[in-house]
C-alpha cells in the first residue's frame, strides 16, 4: 500500500465519542499508527480538539464557500468533501471515513486504497442480499429525483453507493465532476433531506458515468448496520456479515439508529450475544481503568446513568483495599458501596462467555453492574438480593438490564441467601452451571452461600467470588477446594477467585503490572 494515504472525517461534540472509536480503530493497528489524519471540526469542544491533535490530526473548520453562507456546519463539511485534495494537499490517496464508522480489519483500507489507485475512486454499494432493497431505495428516492428522471432510473436499476466510506486518488477526474454536479444542483435542494444527501447522490451519479467507473468494493468494506445487523463470533470479538459464508466485516458503519445502542446479535454457533456495534477495545478504556490483556472488552456504561467514580473515604469497610490506580465505581445514590472495578467486571464477563446459554445464579447484585456483564454474555440468569425489595433499586436494576438488551432470560428475586437459593432451586430442577457469589461478606455468610449453592451445581460448573480481601470470603473458596474443586485466584483490587469442576475452564488474567500486589496471608493457601 502506498505510504501517502490520508484519512479524512468530520465530527461535532455529539459525535466525538464516535470519532474517538474510529480514530482508535486506526491507531490501534500497526498500519494505521502513522497515517495522516484530517478532521473537519464542525463544533467540538477545546478538550475534544486537543485529544484529536494528540492523535496527530489536523483540524479544519469548513467554510460555506463556494456554495452559500448560512449552511449548518455539518452540511458545510459534507459539501466540502468534493474539494478534499484542494483542502488537504500533498497526498496520493484520500480515504473518507464517517465518524460513525470504524475499522475492524485493515484489509478493507487496503482495498479502498488499491481501488483508488487503479480506478481513481473506490466505493461500496448499498446493495447486498442481506439489505432490504425497498428500504434502501426509499431512503434515496427524493434526492435522486432532484437530479431528474434519468437519475431516478439509475437508482432503480443500479442502486446507490454509500459515501460514508470512499477513497479517491488525488488526481482522479471524479473529484472535479463531483464538484461540478454539486454546484449545478445545490439550488434544487429545497428540503433538509435533499440537502443532506446532495453530495452523496452527486458522487453516486458521477460514479455511474461510463467514463468514470470506480472500483466497486464488497459491502463488507462498508457494512451499513441500519440495513442489516451483523452476526458475531461466539465471544463477540468480531462482527460478521449475517449471510453465509459470514465473512468478517472490514469497516462497521453504525448508520441510522445503530449508534451506541446494544443489540442482540446471532452467534456463529447459535444463540444470541448482546453488544454495541461501536469499536470496543482496551484503548477505549478511561485512563484510570485497567483490563487484563487477552480479555474481551465490553463497555455497558451507558446502561448505568448513575454510575460515577467514587471516593473510597465514603466506605468504612475494613477489607476495602485502598489507594490502587483503578477507578472505584459506585452508584451516586449509594456512594459507600463499590461495584466490581473494570478489570473485575471483565473477568466475570469473560468467564461467563464460556457458559453462554447456561443457567446462572447471582447472589448479591447491588445495582446490577455485575448482573449486566453476565446477562450480556448470554447467561440465563437468576438474581437474588434483599436490596431488590426496595422498589427504587428493583426498578433501577431492571432498567439497566433492559438497556443492555440482554439476549437471554433474567429473573430478579428480592430475598436473601440461603433461603432464597433453596426456594429458587425448586424452579431449577437441573440446577445452575455458573454462580457469582457477592453477597454478605462477613462471618459465616459466604460459606453458608456456598453450601446453599453446592447441591444445585451442575457437573460442569464454575463459582466466581469477589472480595477475597475478606477472609470470610476466602473461607468459602477454601471450603470448595476441600471438596475437590479446582481454584484460581485473580489478583485485582478486591481479589477474585473462580472454583470449577468438570469440563469448565477458567480464563487467564494478567494483573496490572503497575501495581506491587500484596497477597493477604489468608489468601496464600489458595495461590
């Protein structure tokens, strides 16, 4: 691939989180670390601009020229795209990527660049057997009609191309033809809809000319999720074309309603897994968070509007390990009680992925943060917590779980262990395959929880524990170890452990190397 490629995009303050994902999806890949980056600034904050500058971006506020003043900033950016080589001179190929698209596989970038070098322009059609053709055509009907009946005929016979991702060689004749077509027809755009689609429709019509044919790339190079949700591999780490042979998507385009929301997606081996279509990787984590390398990242923060970074001084629990360089997450309404931190939540999520579709029991959910991670992994989840008797807590947990659009079944039970465990087991004659025990951490309660759960544990089973910093929780794990269960300890802020038997398998975890981890004496017998 030529070394002289520039990526161009645009964003305002509301789209900043999306362009962050796009930029990180470039910079996280070895081939994208040094690629030139230009961004039309259509209303970002100073902090947002600074972040992009630190990523090596050059920013430009688009003017209304040569069209007309008074246009919204986003339209000024769109109508400037046909002038990209003039505005950002000095590169051989220019690759436009919308802020709401991101790069999953670099081979898509390679295809756009090679196509542009060969044919002048490279673009992907909005036609795929997975897309509903009538829906696609309806989106473009009015804008193509603005260019006349022949253009409308081209839409019906050839279908549109999508200008959310395209590449053009700097000297390609398509640029000038595109600009001329925009200038000739801008006066006809008399509705917000036609003005919004004007430059995309003009580019489509240019690319339909016999003498200006672009390199047409497969839809996997620019997958429009609003027309067809992708599939996912079994652990959710890769998004795939929903029709056989289920090729990995090169660029995922969160068009329309698919931005930020969670969706239950079909898995390759069956069943569903819920995730957003956004770029999710370790680089997306806040600065004061850590997740072990090798763990699949999931970020359900939007499902928890009351989650904030807490102050550990609000808690008087004697076993709280303080002063670690990781965010202490709390619900602002209960600031003295911490959630699993980011690394701990991801240990739980990645363990749960290995039990997709299996029944699971959680003892102690607080405001649902841990439950959400298990539900997103596709567990069939029963949750026991006396706090759920509080209607505000119940409603908040329910709302957070529903926002995650979890693919399985979740039952919320206001009650305490062990009585609620035995009562719930009457509805679960086959028992549970996965347990997360994070209830009362004092005295004999943790051992009592384990003894209540053990009779209902499936032959292939895992029990996960949080807060082994408390010796009482460690005693519960020691009890299982004495019964023949295998045990692995995870060195996190509050220390986690998994006990398993049968064909269950733990996950590997690398403790944060910045921390000089201290192992309490009562945990040493498990290490």
